[in-house]
C-alpha cells in the first residue's frame, strides 16, 4: 500500500487518460469497420482510430500539464485541432456527401479528457467516456426510439420541464401562504411529484408496453388515476363483450396500484405517517393483488381481450395548474374544518372528498402542519379512499358489461369493506 501511495498522482492520471483515449479509439475503429462492411465502401473518409485518438488524448493532457495556469498551450492545441478537423469535415462532405459530426465531436471530447481528469473527480471523467461510448455505439437503437416517438411528445416533455425545471426553482421557499402554512415551493413540489409519476406511467404504457394488453393498462393506469382507468376499462369490457375475468382483474389491479401510489406519496411527504400506515396499506395492496390474480385465473383472456384501451397523456400545464388550485382549495377547507369542527369535521370532509380527486386532499393532510395524531390522519386517508372506491363501484355498475360488472363490483365491495375495517383498527390502535 505504501508503494502505491508513492506513485505520483500525475503518472496515474496520465495512464488513465491514455487508457480512456485508447478505448474510445478502439470503439471508433470498430464502428468504422462495421460501417464499411455494411455499405461496402472501402474508400470512405475516416478520421483516425485507436492510435489517433490515443495521441489526441495524450496531446490534450501534455498541453494542459505544461501550462495549467493560463491554458495558452491547451487553447492553441484546441485551435489546431479545430482547423484539422474542419479540413477533414470539408473533404468528407465533398467525397461522400456525409454530414455526420460524431467522430469530430468525439475527438474534441478525447482532447479534453486529461484536463477533466486532473481538475474534476475521476468518476466524472469515467462517466463522460462511458456516455460517449454508449451514444456512439447505440446509434441504431436511438434511431429506432426516435422513429417511435410522436412529435407531440417533445411538446409534452417541454411542458414537464417547465413545470419541474423552470417554475419550481423560482418559487419562494421561505414565504408561507397565510392560513395554510405552506410555501409556494412546497405546493408546486407536490404538483411536480404527482406529474412525474403520471408522466412516467404514461411513457411506460406508450413506448414499453404498447401491445401488452388491458392488464398492463390497469397496473400502469392505476399509478396516476385509478378512477379514470376504471372508467376506461369498464367501457372497453362492454365494447368487446368479453366473458373473461381480465377486465375485472385489471380494474382491481388498478385499485391495488392506487393503494401503492398513496403509500409512496405518503413516504415522500410524511415519513412518520407512512411508517404508521405501512402495515395497513400493505394488507390492502396484497389483498387487492390476490383478488385481481384470482379473477384473472378464473377464466383466461381471449384474443380480443389483448387489445389495449387507448390512453391519453395525463401531463398538461392546465391540469397541473388545476391540481395546484385544488391543492390550495383543499388546504384552506381542511384548515378551516379542523379549526372549527375538529376531528369529526375532518371525518366528514375526508369522506366527501373521496367523490372528487382525492390526491390534492391526501397530499394536503400528508404535508399539512395540523396538530392531529397520526392515527387521525391515517384514518382520514382511508376514509377518503373508501368513498373513492364507492365512486369507482358506481362507474363499474354503470359502464361495464355483465360479467365484469359482477366480478369487479363484488371484488371492489370486498376491498372497500376491508379498507373500512382497517380504518376502524387504525383509530383503535
């Protein structure tokens, strides 16, 4: 160990730079050979391979080490590199009409490996090189992904970046809104987290489980709106007139995911309450999953049942603003109810809110600064879920076909009764 400690750090940095540069060069050679084999172009212009990139890495390292204070030599070398690469790029366009910049950009990154390694943590340098290798090597994979993406998805992603990366950072954290004791930052952070869960679920449905069937719709749809998913699947069961249990199972699985989503949000915003409620939600999640599995196995799905219902992107700016407005509204109403009517008022309010969107209410009591026992908050959460389950049962009876209506309706009743029983146990315990 003493011998290793006596090795100059600059020597180790040089060896790492040489190795990483050479690794990039090997990848460039392999990519060039594969492209020539595919296109049968033996005279295609190529900007160096393993040795060339190794020399580029060494040159960047040496020019930085010689003059690290003013970087004159390093900048001069960079300018020379740009001229040479510019000439190569011009000739490449003339000879093969190829406009790709990948090799040139990789060469410039290789030139910068030495300074980055010396001045930054070594993990960052390794991460950069690994990223370069993956991005270059997986060209066809990225092309296939881009072909599957609808152009509107970039607009949707831009909206999410506005919600999470623009609005959230500029909101004040120290200024609290009167009466609800929450800052604008805390309110919008809730919007961001819920939007992120919804957006992730949508992406999984759209691009990774596109042909997976109605069962995956229930599982993933339940992570952002079990109510909307219940309506969609119920209507779909009537359209196809299926006698299998897959639609009923999908609805129950959506409900199981709803319990899981609420528990995750509880852990994010109120860890103490989450640990308190973990056993109860664990029972509900497992029970719903077991019931859903039984329904699925009772009568296997038919071919027409594998058609996945259409799903819509849940991420919209107006939806986020509406959620924020509902969150503030429920914060005011909840604070007023607790202040004037105490626990009994909260019980009534929690049951009523279950017939609307329960997420704003639940998130409010999770992070609201109310002087109430954790048992009371946990019971209020379950009571809101009970009335929400009743609402979903009404949708099932209204929209589903006969078999799904019976199976899903009875199963939802069992889960709701179990939730009610646990709500009583929470208060007693």
